[in-house]
C-alpha cells in the first residue's frame, strides 16, 4: 500500500475531522500502515458476505482501531 498525497480539498477535510476530534493523528508510520492494512483486509471481504448486520460490523471494525483506544 503506497502513500499518496491528498488533494488540498481532502487535506482540509481531514484536518477539519482531526480538529473536531473525529479522527486522531497517528504519528507512528508503522502503526498507521498496520492499521490501514488490517482495515483493507476487512473491507475486501465485505462483498462476500450476505448478512447486512455482519457487513456493518466488519465495516465498523475496519474504521476503528481498538488498540489505539487502549494505547
């Protein structure tokens, strides 16, 4: 997974979400990369599932790093 520069509009949106405390900055690149890899792994499997409840649960988990809440 390669990092790409966000367009200015997207950068402003991300900054607004951080300022609103909807997103947290992850200064550790290895941790951020690991989180994105795990989220991508979960999201890839969503189309294979037929249960809306299970799909929602997996999508929700893909968007929340529970380890970050503990650490």
